[in-house]
């Protein structure tokens, strides 16, 4: 099982390399206006993915790991596929309707090149969500090695393509070519999963599919609400900081937060594997196994994140110089405060997995509401006095308190 965690951690690491390549090549190639447009449109993609993930991906992983019947697994997969494709198409239709309405009332201007890019962008969004769907299908079966292989293949195509186009000249890498690169890199998933597609293509009875859709959406409405509120909570500081300070301080704050978010990928990698395992253990009433696994996760993550805090305390300025250059070296104090976020976030991440495995998504939503409320109150109190440091403290306290609530509830359910 430890190999599964290591493979998933490697997958997250490959994703980080892709992000670094994007920063180095894409930002240097696109104009500020084009990159701004790309950032705006990919925000829509992130929101749509969050909606689909909350509504059906999280319930799918839980129910698939619990279900033993092959026929039920196939019905669940097909029901999730229907919700995923339908939700994505509805989201894209609303997106294009908004673009068309903005064009008609002269808010934006669209030429034939923009029409071509928007068409390609729609295909890109669809492919990325389908890739995420199949990745959750593999996560539910803890087939982490295949996920790693797919991620490496897709990112090699992506990084190789943008590197080649960058070396050919800045004018070659455009919004259209970037969308095409994403389409082909995400399309590689179908070559890996042809066997799985053939196995699961057998049609299942409509009444069974309808039953699973109701069950998925019944659970998913809570995880969707939790995901939405969690994203809003994570953006509260970015919204409130410029209102009390300046965009310069916001830029410094986000630069530090980006480093910490990369470090927190370790928790995500472990929780993704733990969740289907916990769900299966709950059905089999192996509560002691969940307790033992939870303690192992806590010890490992606490040790790693404590080392991270120590490194930031001792070498914070050096780390910031390596990451961003001399301009951000003075932010070592803010970096040290933020370095505690991954450590306190362990409670909420593991607690949510235990609570969702017990089929109680409502409590995860309550914990998220607690975090959101505390975040707003503390931001209002601390930002005017401490500026960016106040926002960091508000984030850490809200994540910790909401996480403790969810973790305590989940732990009590284990007996």
C-alpha cells in the first residue's frame, strides 16, 4: 500500500513540473492581455470542474470502492458518466450563451480568430473533465501506477510541445495552439483506457442507472456545497486584502501562498488513496484499521510538515530567493506564519475522508461553514492591523478550527 501513496505523490510532483513549465514558457510567450484572457477562461474551467467533482466524482469514488457487484459497479460508472457529460455540456452551453450575450451588448469584441479559440477551448474543457473522470475511476480502484503513467505521458506531450514552440519564437505559441496542446495531452488518456472502456460499455437497465443517479446526486449535493464554500474560503483573503491594503501586498501574499499550496499536495496525494480505503473499511466495519491508518498518516504528515516549518524558520530568505529572486526575500516572516498551514490542515483533510466514508457529508459541510465564517470574521479584524500576516493567521485559524470539528466528529464515529 505504501507504494500506492508514493506513486500518487509522484503524480502530484509531475503536475508541479507542468505548472513550472507553464510559468516559464507560457507567460513569457503570451501577451499580458492574452494571458489575462487565458486566466479568466481557465477560472471558468476550474469552477465547472469543481461543480462536477462535488456533484459526482467524490460520491463515485466512495460508492465504487464500497460496491462488490460488477454489474452495480458498471451501472455506477455509467450513471456517473451520464451526469459528467450532461453537466459539462450544460456548463459549456451557459458559458457560450454568456459570451454571445456579452458580444451582442458590445461588452466584448469577437473576431474569427477568437471564435476559433473559443471553440477549441470548449473541446479542451470537455477533454480535461473526461480525463478527471477517468482518473477518479482509477483512484476508486487504487490503480495509482496507471494514473502516474497517464500523467507522465500527458505532461511530456504538454511540456515538450510548449518548449518546442517557445524555442521557435514567442509568436508561435498562441491561445489557439495552447488549447490544441491541452486537447492532445489530455486525449492520451483514451489510449491507456481502451480496455476499461470496452469492459464498461455494456448497457445496464435504465431503472438501475436512474437509482444510482439519485444516490450520487443525493450525496453529491453536500460535497458540491462543501467544495464550493471551501474554494470561496480559500479566496476570501485575496478578495479582502486589496480592500484594506493594496494589490502589491496581495501579490506578495499570493506568491507565498502558492509555495505553501504546492507543499500541501502531499496531503492531497495521501487523502486521495485513503478515502476509497476508508469507505471500504466502513462497509466491512474495520474501524480499528481506519484508526491505525489515520495515526500513520498523522505521524508521517506531521513529521514532514514540521521539517518544512523548520526549514522555513532557518532558511526562509534563501528559499524565497531561489523561488522568486531578491524582490521577495523580505517576506520571510510571512512565509514562516504560512508554513504552519499544511500542518493544521491535516485535521480537516483526513477528518473529511473519515466522515464522508461514514456517509455523513452534511457534517463536512458544517465544518466548511464554520471555517468560512471564522475566516471572514478574522480577516475583518486582523487585516487592518497586520495586513498580509493577519490574512495568513486568519486562514490558519479558520482551517484549524473547521478541521478539528470535522475530525472529532469522524473519529467519534469509529467508536
